[in-house]
C-alpha cells in the first residue's frame, strides 16, 4: 500500500490533483471526525464530502454482518441493474420507494451521478412535452427548452451545463443551449431569523420574467427546474409562496415542475425531501449524493401521455442502471436513519447551530444572513476575500466547510452530529471570525 505521504505525488503523476491536502484514513476516521493519515490530525466534518456522506464514519450499524455480506456480494459483481435483477436490488427499491419516496410518486429511475439524474429529469420533461405538442411538430424542429434560475447548479453534463450558472469557469467554452433563465428571489434573514428583504418584490420580478419567457417560448417550455434551496449558488432559501406560484404556472402552462434535490434530499433538511417543508409537490425530483445511487422519482402527471418514458422501453437508460453497491449501502442508511431517528436529530442540531450563529451575528457585524434547515446551514461574510480567508482559517482549525455563492460559507452537517459536535463547531467558528 502506498505510504500516505506519497498519495498526492502518486496521483499527481497521473492526474490533476486540486483537492484537499489531507489523506483520509477510512479506518481511523470516526463519526464526525475525518482522520488525516499524513499528519494524524482529525478534522471536524462539516462538509460531508459535499453533502454526500450522511451517517458519519465507522458507524456501528455499518458493521452488521448481514449487511456486510450483502455489500460484499454486490461489490464482487457488477450488475447491469437496468436489465438484470437481483434480490439485493429489489430489497433496496422496496425500501426506497416505500420509506423515502412519498406514496404519490410511483415512477423511479436509477443512474450513477447527480448530474445524470437531472439530465434524465429533463429528458422526461422534453419527451412528455413533445407528446403534448405533437411528435410531428417536434420532429419538424420545434425544440423544447428548460426554464431555470440564476445561481442554479444542476451539474456539468451535456444538458445540465445549459442550466448551471454559478462559477462561469465550470461551463465556459463548452457548447450550451440558450434556455430561459430568470432571477432568483432569495430570502434574507435578520439575526432573529425574520425575513429582512423585500422578497415579495423579488418574487414578483421573477414571476414577471417567467411570464415573459412563456410569452416568448410559448409551448416550447417543457419544465421549470429549481433547487428548492439553491446550494452552490449561495444557500438561497425560497418562500413557500414562491414555490407555490411555480406550481401554479406549471399547472396552467402545461410544464413539468422539477425540483433538483441532489444536494438537499434524503433527510438533509430534517425531512426526507426539502420540498416537504413547503408542501409544494413537484412532478419530478432529481436526487443523488446522500442517496448514493442517484436518480429521479416522478408522479403520474408524466403518464398523461401514453408513450411516456416510464412505459416505453429505452427512452431513458444506462448500462449499470445505478450501482448495486450504492443500493445496498443506501438501504442500510435508511435503516440507520430510522433506527437512530436522525431526521429528528438533524432538525434539532441544525437549529442549535443556526441559533448559535445568530448569537454570533448579534455580537458582531462580521457575519450576516444566518440561514439553515437541518444539516444545511450557511451565513454570509462581507466580501469574497473575507469568506475565502475564513474558510482557510477554518481548515487550519481542522474544520471542513464549503463556500457558497459570492461570499457565504455553508455547512453540510453529518446527520449523526450531536450537541457536543455543534458546540465544538461554534467554538472553532468563533475563533476564526474575521478581524
Ligand atoms: C443541486 C445539485 N444538482 C446536481 C449536482 C450534480 O451532482 P454530481 O456532482 O453528482 O453530478 C449537484 C452537485 O453538487 C448539486 O448540488
């Protein structure tokens, strides 16, 4: 085995190495701490591998023998799940579709990668709308578009690059579609957690832009796609009223409403899906990250058209159809989350962190707009440079955190974090406040 001190140089000889300087020790990392086998330091994990690792390291329930047996069987083989079915797959699909997906969503599709989950959500919508307007018309060049939002991050695949508009470097030079993009009416919070900006006015502007887009593109708009809480674009929260207005537009204008919950889903918000906090039900949800295996679930609106992608073979597909190891692991996560009541835990712990950060914001003007829901917590600094410096100071204090938007820091907490972990987080954040 390569020596930890040689990991980066070994990788460098074969690939771009622009990641963290630490070398994660998967045996010595425990719970909310990531062990660096280069230095022996333990890092407080407030980033969870970009919101993708839900239950901390070395969770005792992951040592269960029956689970390990299934995991090993799945790992020793690689099955083309789209066409070759196994008991392990059926166990997973049953658990996910009955304990995680709400009842009205009976159409699932599995794939590897969040970007590809979104990509396939778009394909569902394009196919659906093509049947609505008439296949002959579409074959004659009447092409569909996806209405989306400024500050959106939906991935870096073919279609999703036309939607993603955070760091321009991520999509520059690649061919993209010129699809309608409208403004993002983000809520801002004061130190008591009350809305402190004129968000109703921002919503009215955004909805007017949506109206104008429908006037321009008419029946070419197949869907409205939004992250119900924008992650990379700035941890931007929306009011229920706005998401409801999008629902109404989609119903009236015959478009599908797609929520991208790749970053927010699977109990990250304290509920299985963030949209459940708003009770505004979308037509399609794209998921990934914490779910391990990625994909979409859709309601029966897509079945309005007889030849929809869930009934007609090969319209959406991939060889692996997700990944069986990820499916087995995801099922175990569902069991852990239920047994340990982690949705309730992260709701309470996230609120503690938000409350602590608002306390800090009351004392100093250095941080503002503290916001959060469950594991998804963020605050804003006065400039991108101050934010970058604080992130680097946090890393020096052995805290893993993430940037978000122009000047925010975001945390993606492990669902297992306890109050002691939150207290340590607040202590280290306090130590790193800009001078
Ligand atoms: C909201 C959202 N959608 C899509 C993606 C793309 O997921 P992946 O990186 O797994 O392709 C991400 C990744 O950060 C995301 O946050």
